[in-house]
C-alpha cells in the first residue's frame, strides 16, 4: 500500500480554466481515483492556492510535501494532471524523470494517464510538460499585452498607489490625493528648493517622527504592504527615498508605468526600463506639485550639488546650492558654515594641488545679486514704451528656443527610427544566415515594429505641440517692492539666476535665466 500525497495547485495563470481547475475539483478527482485503487492510501493533502506553476521554490506546501517525503512519511504523489505539479518544462521534467525515481517516489498524473510504477505514458509526459510550458508562455504574452493596453490608456495597473495618493474606491485604476501624505511631499519639494540636501531632508523628517512611506501605508492606510527593496535595518527616511520622490512625475499628475519588466517569463527577476521607454500618460490625476516647481527641482538635481549641513532656523539658509560654481575647475562651490561663505568643492576635497579655494562671503554674493537685479529692472522700467517692445522681443527669443528644442527632439526620434531600420535589416541577415531561428526572427521583428509605432506616435505628438504661447511676464519684476529687493531668497535665485561663476579675486560672472538688452 502506497501512502500518497495529494498535491493541488491553482494560480491566476489558469485564467478562464480556473473553474475546472479549482482546488475542490482537483481534490474530488484525486479522492475518487484513490478510492477505486487497491494499492493507494491518502496520507495527506498539500494545497498551494495562488502560486504560479512556473516556480517550485516559492510554494510553501510543495516544500512541506518534499520535507515529508525525505522524512519517509510519503511514498508517492498524486495530482489531477502534470500541469498541477508544474508548468515549466525543464524543472517539471527534472522532478518527474530524475528526482522522484531517485528517491523511490511513485508519481501519478490522473488525467494524463501517467503512473511511474507501470511506466505508462512516460513518452507522452515529456510532450505534455512542453505543451504546458508553451501554454504558460502564451498566457504570459497575453497578460503582458493586456496590461500594456491598459497602461497606455492611463489606467494604474500595479498593486499600491504611490506615497501621497490612494486608490479611488470607485475606480481602483485611478488616484485620489491622500492629504496627510501629500503635505509631506510638498514639504520635501519646498525644503529641497530652499537649499536642504536629500540626506538633510531625510534626517529632518526622521527627527520629527514622520513615518516613512512603507510604514505609513501599513499603519495609517492599513495596507498589507511590502517592499522588496526595503531594508529591515533601516528604520526611517533615507537619501534614496527622497531622491525617488523628487524625480517622480506622478506628483505633477502624470501616470508613469512600465518602469521594470521581467527578464523572462521563466525567471522571477526584473530589469530596469530607461525613462524614454516607460509608459507615461499626462494629466491622469490631481497634481500635488505644480509643474514649474517640478521643473526647477529637476534642474537642480542635474547639477548634482549636495549640501551636507542641515540648515537650521538660527543659521543662514544655503540659498546658492546648485547655482554657484568654481570658475577654474567648474565644480560646485560648497558652503562653509563658520565663515558664512562658499569655497570650491574640489579644493575642499583634494587641496590646492587640484584647484584653489576661490572663497567668497555670502554677504558679498547677496549684495552683488541685489545690485544686478535692481540695475536690470531699473533700466527696463525706465525704458517706457521700449520695455513693451523688449517684452515682445524677449518672447520671440523664447519661441525661437522652443522651436530649436522641438526640432532637436524630432531629429533625435528620426535617428532612432533609422537605428531600428538598421536593426531590422541586421536581424533578417542573421535569420538568412541561420544565426537565429524563425521564432526568434518573428519576435525581434514584432518588437522592432512596436517600437517604430511608438516613436511615430511620439513624432506626431511633438509636431502637434503649439509653437507659441502667451507673452511672458518679465520674471524679476514681481520680486521688487517699492524699487527695492528686501532679501535674497532661494525663490529669487531659482527663478532668475541660471548660475554664478566665481573667478579669481572674487570677480563674478552672473548668468540670468532672462537677459535685458539694455546696458
């Protein structure tokens, strides 16, 4: 008499067959088969409900069954069919043909007519495992295609809404603002623009006891949330978390998806998708951060300037971080708190063998910036009718720059199309030369055709963009009150100044984001 383990499995992979493959139906078939057999006895049942047939190591009940086998409690395994044991061709065949026979385990797959004790249908079993694998590949393609269609419509297709949002109870594919978390997001952007570094922001939020995003989702939103990249030893906000929030377009109302994809349907590993290949749909939900603020933050992030000190209320804010550069080596200038000024970062790190200090006091910077802005604005305001004329000229410059950028974007996309055409030709040559088979050739051609369609759509979107906008307000005017700038703030610098270059003997080159034509 064989003591048999009834093994049952069900997953989302089974799709429209879930009813016939239900756990209850599997148990019923197994029990009926054992009752009619004279040499079988049901020892225990092992049920993995909700687990893919592609993997064995992550199934808790399968692992428990194998443990009982090695302890001598089980002499055989019985399943409804081979696909319940597994759908991956190589590993499933490995268990049936090598593992089970080597440890003396009888394996029965009822509907496939397989019984290892009589060697019945063993040849057909090899084909069946292959068919099950092909089925899994086909299901994977269909699921991936269906998800992509939904993502391109702007529907959210992942498990949890990003920090700052919650899922709409009436439509789980849409976001609603989570007011409490959204206030933290707004504060993070504000602090960064004020001069705080990403590490400093993280430290400040931790000191104030604000829950990190993962903990907030678990404790406040009551979600069963886990993050594979979350380190158990880290108890709060971190530099990478702040960086990810500052870079995330979801906070300006855009849906950003397809950031990663599986390397293969057989491997539970993912690869990162570059931003230009991600699926982005604009204005799908309410924004937490306005687009102007987001653009300013991205400009600062590109400069890679960091400030290691946390500005306190009792100290001067580091207004110039990311804006002030060394005129000799081009590196950012870093703040020297005790001297209330800035010096070259390269000199600070490696000494005068690489660069010189170029130290300049913040008071001098503030004074010069005030004078420069006042000088330009005074000249403009005194220009009378010429001021309005310059405003129109300024707008023409803006429009010209827009047109140039638009042309550059179109040229880049056209270059991408030429590259794809080159790849398609090379793929055909590889197919003709028997380097790749017909299936691989068809897959490559399909991928390249899809990329071509996406690039063509992007070219159409770029061409459809409006060339001209409204006449712009000269930005510095709103910062002047009664002809005076009372204080140099981070806001003034971010909006008006592109960069400040500190040369020898404290001479400065100031590059504004606008430029007056009047001397």
